[in-house]
């Protein structure tokens, strides 16, 4: 399966290297040129760009809950589904709910989302859930690894965001991505939004688990690539990140998914594929 993504991977990493090289010289200039925080396209993707990452726990938890082999795994699935849904509600409400009682209504909405997910999951045959069980756990592990990588690098690099440079009235605090600044409270590099959008690359695992996507590996790469690229571009427009920030954020998610794909090939049983009648 991984061999079928060889050409997309070569293309991706070639673009990544080019972007990081260009960023050495034009990171700041690109943000100055593109900055338009009132752009509706950029605002919309600021509000919704990380949805792929936020949906992993609710959906994976539902699969695990109904496919669990024991009560502890079942409990873990329930907590992932409801807890992840509560956090998804918080994320969603932060941008779309009115300020009054926002936290309460956001969490209640999220828990309701999780309950609906479990109710829908109860209608799906258990055999199908069991075949998707490994993919669900892989999604949770990849998301966790992505969050740890992104947050760790953010703290270590301590890079000042472009919008903070504008607030200061000068560009004196700008530093290249080649220069880690250490822990100082600034968290521009790499982009969490882009990495969150990049969790959509988990779609590349679908041909391994379902016949519906067999032979559609190119589509399973292109759709996440386009979506993640749009989110990345919007972060430059918002003045939240530089080219190198978004390139690294996307590369981290893509690389983690490739590792997961390789491990899945070795561990997925032959009968784990979901067939379509």
C-alpha cells in the first residue's frame, strides 16, 4: 500500500523542501504581502480548519466502543467519544456560539454530538466496527503524536507571530525558522492549524481497510493535500503564521500518517478489509 503513495510522497516532500528553502529568504516578505486578517475565506478556515483533528476522538471512540474486546477498552471508547465530543463542542462553540454561557452550551452541544454518534454507531454492524477498530486506534495515536510534536516544537522555537510584530509596530523580533529561540511564550513555529487540517491525511489509510477506496489512492492523497494547503494559505493571510510554519505543520502530519500506514500494512490482518456489496 505504501508503494502506491510513492509518487505523491515524492511530490509532497519536494514541495516541502522548496517551501522551506524559499522561507529562509521570503518568510517575512510573504506575510507582509498577503496580510489581510479581515478576509472572509481566511476567517472561515481559521474557525473550521482544525475540524479533521477535532473529529478523530469522537468518531474513533465510537468505533472502539462498539468493537471493544473487553470492558476496559469499551470504557476507553466511551470516554474518547464523549470526552472528544465535549472538546469538539468547545472548539466549535468558540467561533460560532454567542458569548453568554458559551462554555456551558458548547460542552453540552459537544456531549450531545457524542451521544448522537454513539446512537448512530449502534446501528452499524459490529463486524464492520471490528474491522475498523485498528484504524480507529491508529487515528487516536497519530493525533496524539501530532499534538506532542507540534506543541513541543512551538515551545522550543519560541517564534514570534507576524501579527504580534504588527502589534509591536516593527519587525525587530522576527527570526528565521532556522533559529530556535527557546521557551519564551511565543508559538508561531510550526502551525497547529495546518497540522490539525493535515490529520485529514488519515484518509490515505482507507484503501487498506475498505474496498470502496481500493485503487483510489491518488484521490485519498489529493483531497487532504488540497484542504491542508488551503488552510495553510489562510494562516498566512491571517498573519498567524509564516510559510515555514505551515509547511512544517503539514509535513509533520503527513509524515506521521505515512509511518502509521507502514505499520498498518504489517499488522492489519488479511480479513480486516471492509467489503462493499
